[in-house]
C-alpha cells in the first residue's frame, strides 16, 4: 500500500534520498492544492526520476472513481477505496439569475457557464462509510457504520473535485481556476463521530498553503452529538454548525433519530448548541426534514417557533423536502403543505428557506447517499428493520 503524500516524514525521507532541495516539497503541495494536480506525472517541474519515485511510493487521492453521474446542477462521484468500500461526494453548482450587469459586476458574478452565471461551488463530503446514527428517513443510515474515513480520504474528495472542475470548466476570464469554495460535511456519516479526522481535515481546508478556505465556508452538519459540539468549542474550530433538528419536541425527535436521542436529549442538545453560538458568535443553521403526516403538521410549526425564538440569536431553519425512495416507507408532503408550514414559521418571526432539491437527479441529495446498495436489499431491510451491516453479519 502506498503512503499518503501528506505523510510529511516519509516524503522528507524520499526527498533526501533524491538529494532534492527542501523547496521541492512546497512545490509538490502547491501543485496539489493550488493547481489541482492529482497525478504526480503532471508535475513537470520535477525530474522524471522523482515523478516515477513519487508515483510508485505515494498516493494523492487514496481511491479511484467508480462511477460519476452528472445533472445540470450537480455531479455525484462514487469512489472506491483501497479496501473495496465505497463513498460518495457531490458537487453542487449554484447559479445566479442573470441580473443587471453593474450589480453582477459588484457582486463578482462575472463568469458564464453554459449561458448561466456560476455563483458558488459547494462540495458535500463524506466523513464515514455508512453511518451508525440510523435516522429512520436516511438511506445511508440503512448501511450501518462500516468505517471512519482518514484525513487523506476526506481531503482527497476535495482534491478530486477541484481536478474535475479544472478539466470540466477550464479557467476563468481572469485566468484563475474554478475551485470548491464551500465544503459541507453532509455526505455519508456523522462527522462528529469521526471528530479527530474531521478536525485534521479542516486544518488542510483552512491552511493558506492548503485549500485556503474561510471558516465561514465550512459547515459541519450534525444529528446532535453533544460531546462533539463541546470539542468544537474546546478546539476553537469556529466553523459553521448545522443541526439536524427535524422535530420540535423530544418525542418526535426520538422517533426519527432513535439511536442518540435518549442520551442526547433535545433540552441538553439545545443548551449545548446555544453555548456554541455564545462562544463562537456563529449563527446556527437548523435543518428540518419535511415528511408527510409526520413532521409537516401545522401544530409542529407553532412549536418550532417557540423553540427557535427562545435561542440566544436569531435562528435560520432550512426545510428539507423528504426524498422518497423504495427502501423506506415515508413520503414527501405536497408542495402546498410545505409552503403553508413555511408561512406559519415566517409569520411567527423565524427566517426560513425551503432547501432546493439539488442532487435529486443523481440520487445525491440529502439522505440518499448509498442509495444503490440499500436498494438491492430494500425488502430485507424493510422486513427486519435492521441495517445492512447487521444483516450481512
Ligand atoms: S441523516 Fe446523517 S446522521 Fe442520520 S443516518 Fe443519515 S448520515 Fe447518519
């Protein structure tokens, strides 16, 4: 098995062996992070001998592409890891409506892609293979937890996405490259249950010699792992936090997320989240899944208003229409019902958005990652209520 190129000791040993000057290491990392190169053979500033030696001994992204699905606003990658496990990442292309030129210019929307203005590029990354939390509406949860991803595999997803954007979009008018500028830990897994590796990967995301992203452009989305939020505070991580709330009361939350909600009750969780806001000054994003006849009732919207207005800073809630699939017996509410729920919240003074459904076309939308694997075993999963990991034992 090849060593990670981010293993500084091994790379330094190889450098010395080839009697290269120390700046060569910086050059390699520059190629990787700034020029989106993921093949050593493309680092033509290095000698052929050094490139061959690096290719033989090191890996940049520790997985290979198994499948790629594109829709107009998303690209989903299915990656196969060296051990045969599979993970997914999704690029979301956010376009901006064409507006008057002077306003566009001020806001920096100067790039045309296929006749539309490309505003933002977001990557949804996986932090685990499968997930142990087992939210009842989530396909990934039906896989069970198979393993935590290491740092190289987490940042490898960003490197791969940047390389893909380089090939797909070329350069901007100003000669700079298209790169992922927003990262959301909303792919497979519960990031706060793989905290150490997620934290180290964030270091590469923030580092000026790495992806050089702003803390405000990195979001950890959690189902409500209280000790993980506490660690984020202790470590001054100060990235954005999204809480998958999904219910305004303990009873409904326990039904939707049965595994963690006994230990991390809603009261304790909200107290922890409030502390995060107070210590970091960061606004929290609340996520709320809209499931027909379960979470879409008007009385729940009124309960949510009380709960959110009691928070220390103004809250924002995203309503996420449920993505139906044959492996789970739940349904998406009508658009009308969702909009009525939204209206109640807004009248109550809560800022609310209905999340657009980016990724639906490629089964890359929220809660859909792992779809194909689960679909194969849907009848068994439904009949037993067990996840795939347990069934395969
Ligand atoms: S929604 Fe998130 S936390 Fe819940 S099972 Fe799916 S991946 Fe895990």
